[in-house]
């Protein structure tokens, strides 16, 4: 998508600190981390949010969760972590390209 920040990051037009990449997804550290480990995983194909996931595009979401599980083992936080995706401005979504926050490395507390 032309004017999308994360599409530009995926394309390398805006620099990012890469965690992982394959043909379907790209993972990079969040610029404003909320935990000792905080990175984002995005599908390379633009979707505005999880609200746009369809049966046709759903496989990439499962793939991203499998990638996160692998990275958790490799990066040493498989004992516990949080995966969050905000949908819409009312939920705090500021970048309208589907992304999964991965947070780890501290006591994350209850979610309410
Ligand atoms: P949201 O609020 O949409 O759920 O999450 C967007 C996230 O993207 C925020 O945590 C924010 O810090 C991060 N972010 C925004 N702009 C950039 C950027 O240019 N580079 C990186 N690495 N992260 C960004
Ligand atoms: Zn995009």
C-alpha cells in the first residue's frame, strides 16, 4: 500500500531493526518498547487490521503465531510472553497495517 508506514518498512524504504523475515512476514523491534523485548510481526501483504482477516488470508495469522513460537525459543523467552493486536483507533491502533506486538522479559501483569 502506497502510504503505509509498515509497507515502507517491509520494503526497506524506512530502516528498522530486523528480528526475522520470510516470504510471508517480517518482524522488527518496536521503536518505543514497552518491555525489555518488544517487537512487531507483520504480514508482508497489506491488511489494515485483524478485522480484515478473511478465510482466504487467515493462514498468514497462523504462520505468524508459529514464527513467534519459534522466535520465543530462539530468543529465550518461551517461558512467557504476550501477543497483542490492536484493532481500530478506539483500541489504540495507530498504524493501520496488521501487526502483532510480542512483549516479553518482565512481569506483564494481568490484562484487564
Ligand atoms: P499500535 O499502536 O498501532 O498497536 O502499534 C504501533 C506500534 O508501532 C507502536 O508500538 C509504535 O511504537 C511502533 N512504531 C511506530 N512507528 C514506528 C517506526 O517507524 N519504526 C518502528 N520500529 N516502530 C514504530
Ligand atoms: Zn501496509
